C-alpha cells in the first residue's frame, strides 16, 4: 500500500512525500523487489544516483531479474561515471531479453561514445525494426549517420512525422532527426520545417519560465557581492581544468584538445562541482547565503568532496578536465575551494551557438530554455552577464578562447590553451581526434574529426528564422 501510494504521489509531482512513503515501505519489507525498484526510479528522478544504484541492487538481490532493472541500473551507473559498469548492466539485460529495443539503443549510445559508429548503427537499426514507432531511436541514429536520399529510413521518418496518429513525443524526436537529415542532404531551406515543431513539442512537454534563470542570477550576484579571491584555509591542492561556456560553443573540442595531453584525463560533464557548491550556498529553504556568512572550512570541504568523487571515478588520473557547462556561474567559489584549478571559458558567435542548441535534444530536464528562441536569446544575455561579473570579481582567473579563432589558427590557439592550463606543450594535443577516450556529448561524431570550418557562420542561412533569438539577444525583447 505504501509503495502504491508513493507511485501515485510521484505521478502528482509530490516527490518528497513519495520518497518518504517508499522509504517506509522498504523499511517495513527490505526484500520487497518492486518497492526497491520503485525507490530506485524515484531516486534517479531526484538525481540521487548513488542511492538509486543501491535501491536497484537491492531489488536485484530480492529477486528482480528483469531487463528493465538492468537498463535503469546502467543509466545510474553511467551518470556516476562508471561506463564499464553500465556496459555490464546492459549486457546482463540483453542476455535476459535479447530483443529489448531500449537496451539495444543504450548499448548503441555507449558505442557511439567510443567512436564505434558502424556497430552502433547496426544496433539502432535493429532497435528500430523491433520498435518502429519509437522516435527516439531515429534521433539517436541520426547523430552519427550521414543520411542519403536512398536510405529507406528517410521516407519512414517522414511518413511517421506527418502521420497525425504519431504520439507527440515520438513526433518531436522524429522532427529533430529529420532536421539533421536535411542538413546531411544539403537542404537548409527545409531545416526549420522540422526544427520549429520539434522544439515546440519539447517546450510543451517541458514548460520553462526564463524568469527562474533571472532569479538564479540575482541570487548568485547577491551571494558574491562581497567576494574577494582568496584560497580557503587548508584547501585541496587538486588541480582540475574546468572547461565551461554555453552548450554547443566548442567546449567538447576544447576539452578533447586538453584531454589529449599525457597528464590529463577527460572527465566530460561530471556534474559534481556545481552540485557540491549549491549544497553550501543554498540554505535548507533554498535561499542564497552571503559569501561573508560561509565559513572557509565549508568552502574547503566542498573542494575535498569534489576531489574525493573525481578520484573515485578516475583513480589512475594525474589531472582531470571537467566540461560541466554550468561551472562558469560559480567560478569564484570553486577557485577558492580548489586554488590550483584552471578555468577555460569557450566563446562562439552567439548566432551559431543558438542554431546548434536549437537543433539538439539535451538530457532530460536540462537546458530547458533551449527550446524557445526568445528564451535562448535572453539566457545568452545572462550568460554574458555572469562572465562579465566574474571577469571583474576574479581578474585573470580564467582563460577565454574564441571557437572561430581556434578553427582558423588551431596550433597557435591550442598552444595558448595548453599554456593557460599550466601544462607543457605536446604535439598530441593537435591530434585530439585520435584520442580514443569515450565522449558523452552531443558532438559524438564531430569530436572524432579534425578541426573543420563548416560549423562557422552557418547561422547566415537562417537569419530570418533566428530573428526571435537575435532580437532578445540585442535587447529588443523585454
């Protein structure tokens, strides 16, 4: 009864009450496999990934042998940086249910991240054959597939996109996949035919109020109004390199260049630092504390927690790169907690950045501003505000690199980048596309290629469609 109550509460959006009910349920009957499974699902939704893993393992120990459990276990392991564990979970699930289409797609995503595109394509085509109505599979396949006019998938996607009986979620994924196909087929005039409805469907499914971002900024500005740069007493000497900026601005390329250095291990979007900072900055009621109210010991403890987690994930690493996008908002705090850290802020023409953002689907419940061009323009303005704020508060505290200059002068800019990271130059940094580390990014295919120029000034072909963005960016929208 408690478990069913919790499921109902979760569906009503009352996660705190649902979590309390589920915890009572598993306390009453710790070996109830379904209660543990539901607890794992809820903890995943709450982004408490270690707790979710523990619940899924308890469900398995209590007798849950389902492929669905292995799918969910693999996802939470991946969110904790355990790719090998995720791969093992997917294989276990597929051994139990070889035709589980979603497991096939998740295994394919891992293969895409390793650059094994042909093997991933085969798995995704099999998943589509098993579940042809699932739009997400077409979108995942499109990320690393160059569509040709002869590919029967093109007509199939078009037919399903146009079919009024297609579910909105599937039509949304098909819209993004077809937009990518239009790019492959050199039909830029048709791009927004699919992008616009796809983004509208995403926004409908995940409403977002840009005012919430404005409130975040005001909280950050209030917290750090009296900030002065200084290492926290007894701060960690851990020395990560944070690569940050707007999504789709070139952060993946920059991280890959740095991670190709022999001293460096690429952590990708670890998502640890910001979460740990917010635990300190926000009080239990969600209010922003002033910097003067935060003890140096709290700041230092945040740095040590970050170090412990990254050493757990990458025990062999000498140094790590961390490409967590939101790091730019909290650079002063992180610099105090980790005085040996380096920060790289990647810049790119806002119009090319916006077009690339608008063409992509992000991880669930992240970057929800991305699906409306006006909101995207306002968000970009706030990004600029934060960079200006930290440029004043943290003078000389971060290196800025312009994507277009990196593309035009790769060796010169790469040398400056590596020097800014406090590293000696290595020629391997120019051969970043040969780095075999796994990439967990929307730039799965591009990061395996040498630097190319086709992604610059792409916005010019879509200037009219991007007008809501440029108006908001330039202050012509309130």
